[in-house]
C-alpha cells in the first residue's frame, strides 16, 4: 500500500523538522569521536552522510513539491458571469 500525496507530504515535513536535526547531531557526534581529519576529508564525510540520510526516504520526498495529483482540477468558469 503506497502513501497518499498528503501523507507523504506530512512524513516529509516530520522528517525534515524532527529527523534531520537528530541526524545532524548524530553525524557531528560521530565525527567528534575521531581525531579531526583534513578539511577536505571532513567535508567529504559530511557530504556523504548528508546524502546517505535521504536515500531511504527517496519515495517519500518524490513529487511532494508539485500540486496534489488527487485534487480536483480548478474550474475555468469561476468568477465569470
């Protein structure tokens, strides 16, 4: 069973507002356990971790920026006559 557009939109909002801050704290804490690497390696690790968190949620984020495909089409004759 796939999620509706509205449910995917709500899950995406929850992931961005709640899940992402927790993931950022976890990533920074993880890197703090090791000796600080060179700036380029540290940058690549953060970019990699930044992409890694979104991969499992790709299906949720797909298409949420578009209009609701299940919504009725707007009428053209509104406001005429």
